[in-house]
């Protein structure tokens, strides 16, 4: 019993009977004081528990995460600077693929006549319910400047939509009447998705006469001289298995989201593909706009559908068999960027989940391989997979969207300026230099990439853990010119009716957390860090309400 209660009972026993009413009179006052004391004790206990929890739990965990992020930041910085240095040296020394490898143009005889100087080429165009763009890709493939009897156009149509099937069949018939050898191959299932279609396409008897295979997705439109500029690398350099060209985006100016995509993909081609080709003779096949040596493709085991990145899977296996790749930056192939946020999210899920899952499946295979050097094994496992496909996504989201906002709540922790200013600024500038015309959009690109890092991080963990959506394959929706015109005309009428369907709760939750951290920093912080937090929160809110990638009418 407390000293206070003992003292109260002593006074009660000491009072005469006539004084009992005095006790009753002060009961409420004493009870109120006791409650206040109890409440003060509870608040004190909670404060003590929170203080001890901060010291012994939250702060050590945050210190560990900050240290881990600092290490990842340094590794990413070294990787980006290394690739940039390689590209600068290549440009200064003018080490173009034509100078590094043997390249001679094929004799320009009459293309209408049979010419044995021209190897037999198979052109594969896989598609699935892509009626908006299928005619563009088929038409572009059939217009390639190559002897008509030395190429076969193979349309791998897995479409289930009757309208798409009719368009593909009509387009194939049109070009067949013009003398093009064109085959429309239809499966009765979609087993293996794109990889399954490509694998089935290679099993036809007429493919055996072909030496090389060019692959174009349904929205890709190669220029007529594409084969004439790429095939010579394969003819004169028997160690080369793949020639990859660059993507050129026909709708980059459609909206702000497509401009952001252009910046990221231009850097991918200029830095990652260029440096990999120049130093290691290896890079990830982009799945389209490339030409394969069929012998190398078969030696590597052909197409496999064990992940959603069948192109990268094939490239790594071919590399492990000793084959080399060439990236030709000057050869461009027009294609379309996804212009709706939903389509872009599905695409990024596949592009982030697939490599993580492939890294999980192939690490031991790479380590046990006897045909490549230890240096190339290290490059594959560390540079190509771990840094570029795993670390970059996790670090971007965890550090810039979780750790930095949380740090403002714990003034005991400090993040060095080189990690918050110098390193990200350098990396951002290096990325922006790949698309000089978009330098004024740099802030928007940073905020947008941080938003997308949430989806990429989630997809990366799904791939590493082989969780539920690990094999999810959703064809990236492409609008095409015709459908895009119709959507622009209807945009104003659908803007409000579709608002509820555009809500993305994950973005809203993360945005709210960052916003609250910004408010705390504004009220109690000693710096202007809340400016970044408010901007980043706004970016999450904009994505959360789906107001991104929307096609706005121009009239």
C-alpha cells in the first residue's frame, strides 16, 4: 500500500463521528487527484517505454539500414561511373562496332533475283491481341530490303480476339499476294506465352533452311536497311551470336510519363548495352529488334519459359556457351512506349520480377560453368544481376522513400551529405545526359522513378521469393495511332467516370507517410528537407489518383 493511502486511512480513523461528512465532502476531490496521479504514471510509463524502445530497438535498426543503404549507394555510384567512363572512352576513340568487328556490306545485286550471297533469314513477329499495331510491324518486316527468296516472315499469332485474328490474316494475305514468303502460325494455347510462341515457331520444317532469325515485337517497325546493317556482323564474325539495335520511340512526346520512360531507356541503351558490348561482349537481349544466329540459339538450349524474361534467359545461357554479342547504337527501330500508367506498371513488374527470379535460378549454373572465365562469371552475377537488377530497385525505394523520411523523426541519426546530395546528383546527371532534350524535366524524372521504385521493389522480392505473381505475363498495351485518336476524342467524357477505377492505394499510403514526415520536419526540423518530402509525397499522390499517363485533348 502506498504511503499516500496509509496517510489517508490514518486521518479517517482519527476523525470523530461528527466529522464523517467532511470525508464525504472531499471524496470527489481526492478521487480526481488520484485519477490524475494514475494517468500521469501511465503517461510516464509509456514515455519511458518509448524512450527505451527508441534507444534499444528503432535506432539500432535504422542505423543498420542506413549503413546498408550507404554501402548500396556507393556500389551503385561505382557501377554508374564505370559504365559512363567506358562509354566516354568508346566515343572518344570512335570504337564503333564496324571498326571493332569485321563488317562488309553484302554486294548489292538485284534484290528480286535469287542471290546466294544473302543468307536465309527468318523474321519472327510474336503477337497477342494487338490489333492496334499488328499491321505496322508486319508491313515494316515485309518492306525489308532483302532478296524475296532469302527471307521468311513468320507471324506468331496467339490472339484470341476475332478482330485481331482477322486483321493479321488480312495483312498476311496482302503481303503474300505481293510475293513475300509470309507464314501465319497459330497455336491452340498460350503455353509459355512469348517464349512458347517463339519456340513453336522454330520447330517448323521451313526454319531449317534459315541461318539467322530477326525478332520484332508487334509494335516495332524496322527500317528497310535493318538486315543489311546487322547481318554482316554475323556473316563475318562467327563468334557473334546476337546483334542488338537501339529502340526509337515514336510516341515519346505523348505525355510526361512517356518522356520519363524515354530518359530511362535511353540511358539503358547508351550506358548499359554500350558498355557491356564494348568490354564484355555481353548484355541482356532486349527481346526484340535483334538478330540471332540460329546455331547459337539452339546450342544455348533454345527458348525457355521458366521466367517472364525469356530473352535475358537465352542471352545468359548463350554467354555461358562462349558466344559474344554486339550492340549497334546507330541502328534504330521505331516502337511505341506504354502511355497508360496501368500498362506501364504491368510492364515494369515483368521487367523487375523476371530478372530477380532468373538470378535465383541461374546463380549456381553460372558458378559451375566451365566455358567462361571467373571474371565473366563475376560480371554476370554481381554487375549484371545483383547491382543492376536487384540492388538498384530496392535501394531507391527503401532509401529515398522510407529511410530518409523516417530519419526526420530521429534527430539522433545523421546521413552524410555525400549520400543524400553528391552521389544521387552525379547519378542523375549521368542518366540525364543520355537524353539532353529532357534536362529540364530532371526533377520530374527523379520523383517519378522513386514512385516506380515501389512497384519494382515489390516485383523484385516476388521474383526472389517466387511468390504468387512470379510468372504473371500481361501483354503491354499499345494504343497505336488509330486507337489513340479515338481515345483523345473521348478523353473529356471519360475523365470523371473512370476516376474511381484509377485509384492506387499503395501510392496513396506511401505518399501520406512521406507527407506526415514532411510536416514533422517542417514543424520541428532544422533544415529544408521537408521541401523534398512534400514534392515526393505529391508525386505519390498524383500516381495514387491515377492522374499520370492520361491522354489530354489538345483541342
